[in-house]
C-alpha cells in the first residue's frame, strides 16, 4: 500500500469539493429554519434539545440533558460533540437550536468531503476523487440527512480522518500519524460507535489486503502494522469508557434503565432469526435503493469479480464492499429499522461505485481515451440523475413541511410547570416544540412507583394524552379535563366535571356534609359516580389489605390515593369503583351540599 506521500488534496480536487459544497448549501439553506419534523423527527429533536441545554449551560459534555424522563433529565447516548458544535453556532449567529443543529450538520457534511477525496485520490487518482465526492454529495441519503439535526456526518468526518491517518502511517511510518489517528478515532467512537466500527472494518481489510500483496517481504509490514493496534485500542477504550459512563447514568433511573447498552443489545445487533428471515433482506434492499439508488447497487454488484485482483483499485474495492456489507450485517436490526444509519456506510459505497467507474474507464481509455472519458461522464451523469430523481420527492417534502411547531401546550402550561405525556412513546417532538419539560410515559421502563417517587412531583400540573388513565391520575389529588387530550391537575372540587367523583385519604373541614358508605371488597360491589351527589369527595382510609379496582383499569390501585375517573367523550359508560381484599371497606362521603 506504500506510495508517494500525498500531502494534501490538490487544488483541482479542492475546487470540485467547494463546488459541491456551494451547490449543496444553495439547495439546503433556504429551509434551514424549518421545524425539524420532516424526517427522523424523533432523533432530530433529541439532538437539538441537547444542543439547546448546552447553550443555556444546563447540560455539559459529560451530562447532556434531555428533559423527557423527569429529574435529573439525562438520557445520554453519544457524547454530545455534535451538539456542542451546534450550541456554538447558536451563540455565534443567534440561531434557535433547530436551525443551528441543521447548520452544524451541513458544516460537518461539507468537511467529510476532504478526507473522502484524499482517500479516493490515494488509491484511484484525481479524476476519481472528484467523481467520488460528487457521488457522495448528491446521493439521496446525503440530500435528506445533511441538513437534518443528526450526529451522522460528524461521526463520519472523524471516522474518515481516522482512515486517512492510518493510511498515512502505513505509507510513511510517522508516529505522529498514530497519535492523530488515536485522537480522531476516539472522537469517532465517542460520537457514534457504530459508525467507527465501519471505519475499523474498512482499515482492517485494507491492511490485510496490503499484507497479502506484500508476501515476499512480510516481516517489515507486519512490524509496522502491529503498531496500528495502539490507536485502535485507545479509540476502543475511549468508546467503552463513554458507554459505561452513559450506562451508569441511565441505570440509575427506572425510566431509563431499559436504554442501557446491555438492554439494547438485541436492538443494536438484531437476532439470528432476523438474519434468516427473508423479508428483512427485502427491507434492506428497499432501504438501500431509497438511500443510494438502484444504479449504485448495480455498480456494487459489478465490483464482485474485481475484488480479488491485484493493485490499489482492488484493495479499495475489497475494503469498501466488505465495510459496507459487514457493517449492515453486524448491526442488522438498526439498518432494517432506521434508514439514516446508511450514512455510516455511504462513504464506502461511494468509494466502491467510483472504483467500478474507474475500472471501466481505465479499460476503455487504454485503447480509446476519448471513449473512456465519454463513458465515464455518462456513468457519472446517470448516477447523479437517478440520485436526484430518487431524492426529488424528499426535497419537495422537506420544503412543504410545517413552518411552525404545535405550540398549543404553551398557552396552558407555564415554563415552570411540568407535564406527563401519555400517548407518544418517548418521542420528544411535542415537548420540544412547546419548550416544556415532562415525563414520557409510554416506554418499557416506566412504572407507577417511579412516578410516585419523583422528587418534584408537585411541579407536574398537566397530563397530555388519552382521555383518562386511572393509574396516572392517582398521582395527584384531583384532575379535571381542560380539553379532550390535555388535563389540568387541580385540588379544587369545583373544577371537577359533573360525571366524576374524587377519592381522598385526607378528611376536609367539618363544614362539609358527611355520610358513611360501605363497600364489600369482593370485586363485585361497584360504586358509580351517579350514586353520589355532585362535587363529592369519598374519603378512603389507608388499608394495606384492601385495594381499589376500577372498571376500566388494568391493575389495582392502593387505597388512600386520590383519583378522578371521568366519562369518555365518545362513550356514555362511566367508570365505577370496586374493592378487593375481602371484608368491608368503610368510607366517608363528604359533600359541598348538606
């Protein structure tokens, strides 16, 4: 793999790169202020919100904040290096977090073109480097993701520079190249470990093929390449350290424990059964077609006969194809579920496609140079035209999306009040758009014990979600509906709807009329709101042996809690209360009316 040292990307290639950057930015900048909802809104809003908390000083590199699971508002995944760069842009240009995050993504994407051009020129030549960065820049996935508030191109930038300095070390043995490789490799792993693994696969195959082609003088290369274990080990240790740090934070809370790396193993890698399930490969092919185009897939298939030829072109093709395929196969489920993961393999796909074009052009140019140049131009134009055609609907969608967030919650909830969100998984789009903190309830880690133990439960004043959730409403004293899907929590009986009643364990002032009520705790004795006067409070004594059951509740609720069941808007059926545990339960009925 040794060749004359390449000190920089030459001016001609730099001109092509800058041209690509100008065209890309011309396409994307007009929509930089659009809400980050068009694609991958779930992940985009997570990223932009962490950038915002870094800007305000609430979050830090080691403790990024994402206020969706309650105090201490932390759900760390990657080290927020991308988010930090976006926070700097917020400060520098006075931008909101979503626009700054979009701009940061464009900048990181543009920077990726320089190491990618260097790698391609190192193996194929200047013309091919220009082709490669152009194919990379205008692939459908690039046009969709490079202006999204995602960490993808930040991770790709560091991963590609890791590849560059590994190659430079193999070329020149300079120890400074090892040191730089260790730094940028660590940053790649900290930003996104799955993207760094793709780069590791690429350089491993590259170095292995280098050894095989130098078999006559193998001792020197082995001694030199063994030193590459140093930056690789350092990068992996940094990645492992961050993973354990993030896991320790997530493991400290019931709400986030399910998101530790151990609990996400099957999600990240997939299962053996998934890999045997044929329809999953149809999904992968559809995703690849959407992200790169059928023509690109055809070029990759054309590369197979050339993988085991000798020479630098075959080295690059072999490394690129294996890095692309092995990364997808390793993180199988991620590539089935999320198309934006294809960003990690996009540089290697671009290198492989360029290698095939280079091979075709080389064979033709050897006999007919003009024909080779014409065929090369036609192939590149065919790739670009199919890419733009594939991306045209996406670009139109990105321009026609919503110009504003849904901010209805801001009119009801002050910034100091937190909300419980019961009907949107843990997607932060709604909370981010309204700039309100809360707890997202629909996730595997949520339970009522966690909610009752929240140290700032008194600050939660609204419930956003289904028309009633009896277990959820038992958290606070009284709850009354403001709208069909937004409920205000209130301590006032007068705020309750007429078809509701309140349970309490705290007797009120003696001015209220009182009567006694006995409920048989066998599950069959049901108390309905219509059996009580309006604005009535039922005092339920604390009893470890008795538990209340509601006609539409999935589980029992301890006695002594406060709850207001209401009638569903689309149903006349009211919620009734029964008791289990055996024996009678004496209750006191307090009413505003004597």
